[in-house]
């Protein structure tokens, strides 16, 4: 079940281009924060739906 949820979340991120890629090193921290928020949001949504 964990593998299925993980695969679904990865599929959504890839298909909808939700993963942020920083243009330079200065934007890396902010992109990491956005990516973590995306993963957390999708995980919570998948677990509670």
C-alpha cells in the first residue's frame, strides 16, 4: 500500500510538472521548500482521501 501511494504521488508530480528546479544556487533553498510542501500536501491528500 505504501508503494502504491508513493507511486501515485510521484506520478502526479511528474505529470503536472509540480517539481521546482532552481535556476541558480540562490533559489535552491526556496525550491527545496516548495518541493517539500508539494510532497507533504499530496501525501496528506492521499492519506485522508
